């Protein structure tokens, strides 16, 4: 059977006529058994439904910060705005993916996008937020900082990993604040920062705040991509709507 086709969102590049995509995303999808294809966000938005109709699953990747006006706030001085064209494309794609019940995985920005799409809000700069420990979630050096993440046992991720805790990397300054409609918190850091959300009523609508694509040599992190690919394969067998 053909591998399921997984669309991967791309980012802007220093050169305005280029796209950028970290190779680790496509490598993770391939290692998990999927076929990766990069999505051009400068596409005409009228084509979003056609892109979605051809995809078995979608991976919403990391990047800069969403426009805080989307959740009723003004921009924090430390926020770095996401390319507006990418933002428009991904919000339109996410709405279409949701409508079609296409399996979707969000990583870092992708997880935040899922929450904001559902009417939630974000903490724009974690160092400003009073927390019960001093975990540094930002990546301030070449090394990926690690910290434990508590996994809800009855969640999609908890049932997948069959363990209450995961050691995750961390590379973000923003995080989920007010939870979006229909979402549940499925993973948290020791300082209370939300590390994962899901909608249990969809085949897969899962967002994680860390970067499992950088840790795919570890089975627990590769398993997240295998879940996306498996659900995408199920959708292909069952037929798309």
C-alpha cells in the first residue's frame, strides 16, 4: 500500500522569494512511514481546499509568533511576528483540515495555532509570567534544554506512550494561556506551562509544545509521528470526505 501523504507547512526565509523548512520534519514523517510534501504558503487561498483534499494528514510546524490581535491582545515587545502570508494560509488550512476531519499534528507554533484557531489565547513571553519554578523554555544556546513533561494517562498521547512522564526538549517563549473551545490539556511542564493539547472528538487533532522532530532517534518522540501517519493511513483506507 502507498504511504499516506503528509503535508508539512513551510516557513519564510531570509530571502523573500524562498521558502524554508527544517529537514528534520520531513525526515520524521519518512521515518514514521509517511510520504512528506512541503506546502507553499503563498498559494492562492482559494486552492486550500484542493490541497487539503489530496492530503491524508498535515503537520503544522514551528515558527515565529502569531498576531496577538487574533486573541485580543497587543504585541509584546519580545514577540517576533510570523509572516502574515503564512499565518493566513495556515489558519485557512487548519479550518479546512478540521472540517474534513483530516489527522493533524501541531508542533510548537503549530500547537499554538490550534489553540488560537479554537478561540484560545497565548502567553506572549514566558519570562514575564510568574510560575512555581524557573524552567527556561527558550533555547538560548545550541543545546536543546530538556525538562520533564507530565502526560495525562487518558489522553491520546498517554495511551500511545503508556507512561506518565516524558523528557522533552524546549525551544519556545510563548505558550497556551486560555484554552480553546473543545480542547483539553494533555501535557504540562513542572512549572505549569501547557505542553500539549488535543481534541478527543477528532481522529487526530494534537498539538505539542516541544520539538519531537529533533528527537526522533528516541522511540517515544518518533511515536508521535507514527501516530499521525497511522491515523492518516486509516483515513486513506476509509476514504476522505
